[in-house]
């Protein structure tokens, strides 16, 4: 082969090899580009949810009237996929309004997997005698102070309640439990039967015990004619203004406490939307919306209720302890009315910071809870109770 032929062959081989290398690099480049493009389009996995502590049952507490003004502890959890806020509320012995107020902007019926849920399970005690049963209609919550034997530690038991809707207000004042019974009959008053009849719902004259009975399995008559404390066949209504004046309890709460409520037990009903007491090292403030009695007044429900006179009374409560009130934080807590007890005398504290630093717990029944997590059968069309007999306060 001549030199010219050899050089020509070598040139052709070099050109062919260069073309092959270029093609391979091109293909590899496409592969690298596609891999990079695919990686760039895949969102990073969400960070793992923090593991919570065991939840704390917040219904029974040791109590000393000289030292205890606030009971419970603020907790935070995360919603599960199948949860509703009423589910979570009952799990933690809260009512519907309590949990929705503490979590503005969260859909009550579809909070969503992983949504943070504030549990307002810390309570400022009402300013009322610490005996018998004290009901704060503003908070939709009751506090029971059982009589302790000589030498025994006193306690306070708290639980959510439902009360009278607008136009059927639960009365304020002092009365007693005058009778009680298990598996009650319900005899709807004539006024309520007419109200339901006007809506096309014909009530029977008498409803026997069972899942159709809105009184649930237990009922107690108060000294006020036609007003009761009772269970319910519709637990989701606890924590709402939904009755015709009676006081509703979760089935598990009234079942646990029914034997403790003796005939003659004093019942004090107050309306205290803004509560403040000193506990340990701080003045705690807890605020709830005002309860209105006329439909046309509902627009004023969200108006701020903070006043300088209120701040002055808080200052007098904190002064003996040397506490300095954060006025801006106090005004926020009072006006936002979320029902979360906040220590307003801690330096540098913000509402969001306090909630963020609260006890993170697993979304499960607390040890010692009254509820076992099981729903009892309920009627398809539950009724609204007023009383066993007689008219609703003449109305």
C-alpha cells in the first residue's frame, strides 16, 4: 500500500472515530439532560413530622382555691387524614366551638392530613364559688368541685357543654339539682312541638329511652322548671349553642359523673367571656366571644371587647406578684377571642411563640380519658330537647 493510501485510510478512520465519539457524547448528553430534567421536576419529600409526646388528659385536676387559678396544659397535635375537628375535639374532651375558635382558617370537616391543630386544654377558672357545679356559658364549659373528705386533696373536674341557642338562652344564676334519672323519657313541651311542626317536623308526644331520645342515657332536672342537664344522642352538638335552653354533656362525661351529682348539688351559671387569674409565675388571660340573644345582633359579635378598665383590673390582679402586663399581647388575646389561655406577663412572649412552644402530642386518646373512642348509635334525625314536661320558662 502506498504512503498516500495509508494516510488516506488513517484519515478516514480518525474521522469515523471522531463521528462515533461525537454521537456517543450526544446521546450521553441527552441522557444526562433528561435525568437532570426529571430530577429537577420531582419535589423533595416533605420533612418527617415531629414525633409527639403522649397526650395529657385534661378533665380532672388537684385543686387548692388558694393557689390554683388555671388548670390543664396547652397542647398541639396534627390532624390525620380521616379526622374532622369534632373528632379531635371529643378525643381531647373539647367542644366544637372551643376547637374551631383556637384554629381559625382550618376547615372543621376536612382539616387535612398533617394540619397543625391547637388544643385549648388549659382553662382559667371562672370567678365563682368553688362548690358544686359552675357553668360558664361564655366558654361553653363546666367545672365541678366535688366535696372532699376531711384531710383529702380537693379536685376540680371540667368538661365541655352545649347550651341554649339564640332566643332560647340558658338562664344565669344559682339553682340546684332537684331530681335525676337514668334512661329518661322525653316529653317535648307544646311550644317546641309547634316550632317543629311549623318546619314540617312532627314530634311525638313522648319519646322513650333509646337512640332516638335527645336526652341520651341520663338526665337531671334543675330547680328552674323545665331546664335539665342531660346527655345527648348527638355528641357533635356538644360545644355549641344548639339546645332549647338545656345543658348538654358528652355521653361519656355524664355517665362518669352522674353518680357524683347528688340531688341538692349547687349549680351556678355565669357568663364570663374574659377570664384572668394568676398561676405560678404569670397572669393568664383567656377570652371568648360575647353571647348574643338576637339574630340581628350577630354582626357585632366580632367587635373588640378590650377596654382600659379591663386592663386596670388585670393590673390589680398582677400587682401583688410583681407582674408586668404586656398590653399589646393582652389586647390581642382579648380581641381575637380564640379561647387559648395565654400568660401575658412573660417578657418577650408572643402568641404564636407561645403556641409553637406548647406541648406537641400524638393525636390519640389520652390515658385516663372518659371516652373510649367508640361512637354509640345515634338516631337519623335527632331531636332538640327542652325538658321532660312543661313549657320553656313560659315561652
